[in-house]
């Protein structure tokens, strides 16, 4: 990406045609065409490293997401003495066993990764050493009390060094006890932290949810041989079994695929096939919502890989209608809500997103950034305490967008730029490397 001025960068310079000032000209209506394979699922990639690290023997991971967030997880476990080698999208982990991690020499740096920070905190709570976990500016603002509180009930000793419930966290290795815990907020990261701590606890640990969050940890724990039992919205882990190294393939990330789905739906003349995407029912909310809005979508070649359902997704340009999104579906599409807001600007009628206050405490306040940015582009959008209201069929125009280094915001506004009359500029477009380093290049291939 080349600089436009001292602060702002055009996200479109590598994607379309430009006039002499470097501003994007209209793409017209030729549409997006072709096939794309998105990188491996970020959530599953994180977990494969963590469980491989505490398993006995070698774990081989195919399709690993080599993004900044996932590399943060790799580096943390390398710092604790785990032998991990990366070759492209293949990772080999020589497991240290449940009790084989070593005290790192310095602070464990989780970068921008909330997944690494929260889940690893649960795993570290039962070790026999003390450690400090810290991350970037964004991580130091994200709430960690939701992890600290249940782990404390298990006997963990965790301190927020600044006393604000955020990183840096000082984790003192402790003897843990099993608990039964009702989740106040649907969060796969918190659930996973408790379940991993449960591997080190005295007695079984039970986690009960009010709405289903993504279940990758439960599925993967079973694949590694842990005694994990699920019953509806309840999951229990019974300690005592050693984890065994395994071989697994990571499916394509549905959160990354979502941007191509959304782009195909709103750019006239589009027909796109996204290959080998994980469609786990705790993650497929984006598909359900788009179909409710009238999307022309098909799931092809459905099969299972490493316990996860996978399919090719064919998406065509569609005339969409507004809908209401809230309740139990929110955990299944929390990361896709910014993209849904963009798509909703092109749907007939009103779209209401509610019960999504969690958007405020992601990498940024996504409610504010999406509403501010889309309003600047000409959309009729109103923020609410727990979501937003979008009146559709807006004509979008170019604007300068504040992304606050949030990859989901950057990719969502890149999709919006495809139907804007002039360039959409982002402050830090390269933040997409957090989850999808090749995003711009893959989008360009479809144009």
C-alpha cells in the first residue's frame, strides 16, 4: 500500500482503476467472478498449537493460518520450551505433555490476540511456575475479568498488574479444583480457558452456557483424547487423561470467507465459489442470516475434516431484504457483524442488529466504528447500546475511515469500497495481516 498523505492510505490502490490523483474510479457492474480458497480457521489454528504443545508426542497441523495472531500463539509456546516448526501452512509440534511446559525467560507477548491471551491464561493457571502475559495497546484495553473470575473460583491466582481487569496479567501457578460454572456472557474464549484449566484441576469441571458459543475446543480436546462430554449447552472435562499428539487439517475460516460472500451479494453480476470453508453450526450464523436476507447461496461438497463440517460455498449477486439479528444467533456470527452492516446498506428495508454489546469490547468498539464509517459513506445507520439500525438501499461514496487497526473493520470497509463511487481510505489497511495476510491479493483475483 502506498501513502496518499502523511496519515491515510487507500485500500483500493491495488484493486481497481484510478484517476491521476490516485482515487478509485467506478468498478462498473462486471462483478466478482471465480473461485477463492481462504486461509485456515484462526480459532482452530490457535487451539491446535495449544493442545499440541501439552500433548504427548508429535502433532502435525495442515492448513495452519500463518497470521500475526496465530504466530503470537506459536511464539508464546516456543518461549515455554515447546519445539514448534513451521513450513508454510504445515506445523509440527513436539508436545511437552501436560506438565512439560517451562517457565519463560520473559513476558509472554500475545500481540493483538485476545484468543491467545484469554485461553492461554486458563492453561497457565495450573502450571507450576509464575508468568506475566501482555499484549499490544488493544489487548491492554480488553476485559480479562471474565476469564479471571471463573479461574479464581478454581483456585487460580491472577493479578491485573494495573488493577483495571486488563493485561498485563501476572499468573501465579496454582493447584486448581473443578467447578460448575454458568457463563454470564457467551464467549468461546472464556469457556475454553475454563476447560483447559480443568485439565489440571482436582475433580471435574462443568461449563454451562445460555447460548451456544463456538465449540472448537471441545471437538479438538476429544480429538487429542481428553475426557470431554457435552450435553446440549453443558460441557464437562474430567482430568486424568494424557493428551496424545495427532494429525489434523484446519478448514478454511468462515470469518474470512464472509467478506467474499458479502462482496458477491452486493456487487452486481457476481458469482463466487469459496472453497473448503468450515461450516461448524456454532459458526455458521453468517450463512443463516444471509439466507434470511434472500441471498442466493449454495453449500457444495459437504464433508468432515478433523471433526469439523466443511463445504464449498457458492454465492451470487442477490436482491436482499432487511432482517432482525439478535438473540442466540449472535455468538455464531459476532465477528461477522461489521460485514453484515455493510451488506445491510444494500438491502431493501431495515436491518436491526441487537443483543451485540460484545462488539464494543472486541479489538475496537465496532459499533461506533461501523456506524461512523458507514455514515461518512452516506449510509442511513444509527448506533444503539447493543447494536445498530440500518435503513438500506443507500448509495455509498468515498470517505476516509478510521479503522483503529481492527482487521474486521478494514476488511468490511474494503467490501464497502467495491460499490462506492470514489476511493475508500483506511488508516492502517495492513492490519488485515492479523487474520488474513493475503486478503487484498485474493480479492483482486476475483475482479
